[in-house]
C-alpha cells in the first residue's frame, strides 16, 4: 500500500517538473507594434487584456445628479479613450455607501464610453470624509497584449 502512494507521488512530481519546463502558452511572443525593416507597420499585439494594478482617482461632491455627472465627465477627461474595468467609490460620512452607490449609478451618464454596463462597481464609506463627497478609484483595462 505504501509503495502505491510513493509511486503516485513520484508520478505527480514528474508531471509538475515536465509542466514547469514548458513555455507559457498565454505569453505573447510577438514584437511590439512599430515599423518592420521594409518600413511597413507591423500588426499591433493581440490577446486578452488585463487590468492595470494602479488605480486613477478623482473626487466628486454635491447632491445634484446633473452636477455629479458633469464632475464625473470633467474628472475623467484625461483618461478619455480608456475603458474602466473596476470602480471603487468611497462615499463620505456614515451614509457613505448610499452616496457611493448614487455616484456609481451616474458614471455611465458622465462618460458612457468609459463606464459601460460591464464595468464592475463597489460602494464603500469613508468616515474621515465629509458627507456628500466621494473619492472614485478607477482601475482601467490595459491595451490588448500589454
């Protein structure tokens, strides 16, 4: 019985060693976009996109929906053209999660191309901030292949 377990363990070790020796099938071994030797542009990298680990932040305040949508539009202008993957909103005061939820519900109105229906949002409260203020942390998708 012990010999059977020992044999199974050895087979597992051999399988792991052989898998560790193989290259990553998801790795992109294509060159970065640029010009080839003959001057023709090369194809941009393809593949799954990932989420940038460094969030971008902006702040909003107030209660008026139209004003909040304008603040969202202004606060995200410098990241125009990018798509948000995840948004964490920290509303101020004891009812901060309610305010954060309100802000998150207006993201698509402020910048519909950036905040799609596929953008994940979460509401938090921050007792150290004034009521009706929020800090919005946006995690963007990276470019395909990058």
